[in-house]
C-alpha cells in the first residue's frame, strides 16, 4: 500500500467511525430546529370553570395559530396546583409541555407546605407573565350583607360561623381572605375546594357563604344574579365592573393583586423559551386579547423571562412573610 493509499484508508476509516455519533446528534438538532412539529400541552393546575382556565383558553387558540400546532389545555387540578406542577416539573424539557401558574403554586405553596414534590425555582423555567388582576369578594345573595362593612359586622357578631369557600389552601382567594381578616378582625370558617369551579357551585347553592375569587370568573355569576359582589381587591375600582366598589374604599389599607404566568420544565432550551415568549408577547398586545382580559378584570402584561423570574422571586419572599405572620398552615 502506497503512502497516498494509506492516507486515504485512514481518512475513510476515521470518517466511518465518526458517522454514528454525527447521526446520533443530527435527529436531536433537527427536532429542535423543527419545533414545534406536534401538539403542545398547556397544563392548568385547576379544574375547568375557574378564571385560570378562562385565561389559558384565551391564550391557547391564538398561540396554536402562531405556532402552527394545536395547543391543548390539560386541566390537572388538585392540592392547590401541586398535582399539575409536579406533572410539568417531571415532563421532558422539550418545549411540548408548559404550565400556567399563579403565585399560589410558585410562592405560597413553598411557604405553606413543609415538603413539596417540586421546587418553584429549580424545577421551572419562566416564560412570561400573562396578566395582573384583582379578586372580587362575593357572597351568596341570601347572606344579609350588602357591603363590606356589613360583612365585617356580621363576621364579628358570629365569629367563625360564616363559611369561606376557596380554590384551595394557599390559593389566591384564601390569601386575600387571610389579608382581609388581618386588616378587619373578621373571622370565618375556611372551606377549601379543588378549584374555583366547585367552590362557585356550592356558593351559588348556599352551602357556603362567601369567597374571594378572580373578577373574571366572578362577574358572570354576579351579572346573572347568582352572586352578590361586595368589593374588588385592587387599589381602585375595576374597569370591567366600575359599579363594584374597591374594598379599599371601606378598608383604606387593604389591597391584594395577583398574576397569571407561564413556565416550562427546567432545562427547556433557551431558544424555545424565547420563541414562546415572543409569540405570547405579541398575543398579549393584540387589541382583542387585551380588551377581552380587561373586560374580565385582568390587565395584559408580558415582558421578558427575566422580568417574570424577578416577579416570582419577589412573591416568594412576600408570601413567606405573610404565611409566617398569619400562622397559616396547610389544611
């Protein structure tokens, strides 16, 4: 074998040896470059029927159109969102599973439970903040309280007898009620449910007396006369319902706001996070979506993943302090 032939043989052998590893890398690179090429699962950690479910479906349809693949809303309710969070934390970080969250899942639960099957920072990659919103204090129409002051007087006259429905221990409504009780001295019996939908059913049926729930999920029941709204938890009246007073008009130091956001499993490729952030950010700026959210008591937000990460970190501290001061425990 000549020197030229020997060099050709070695080059061919090396190329053949390298081919399997190149082929092993190629499908992964191709799959990521072609993302998405199959449906995306949007997990909602609450049952259907509540405000969180409404927001998820408002975003899912235009996101499907933008990405060219179905975005399927998958309700996995239970344990104040722990079931859904655990599912997404353990999902492959490939951009095909994302999670809609509130402060309850990423900030309240870590303060409330001694042990969680997920970590609010290490297990998730922030995508974008969707909204900010206030809650509405609503009561069954048969309850003899037509405003905030009458409710406080009734609660103080019969301590621990009024029943408060919430979407679960540590949910937004529960925390709003804790803050309200700390500000007013009102006392009631907390009845946690597995989501806002079941809580509304019993509230309208008279099995429980009152709730703090998202304005976007409450207004429909207020407008058809099945519930009575006593106040909203923002600093001022909601543009969606200017006829409902702000609780701050009666309790000047009271204010309580929340947010919806999207996260993915940790280690999801940054380029996929960036694509989701970009497409959803565009959706949130469209007049139809902005007006729809506003009509339901929420303001469209947006911003970068880093912006949302800062919001999450700030709320982790905020709710840790609130849970500690209140002495609240998981039920």
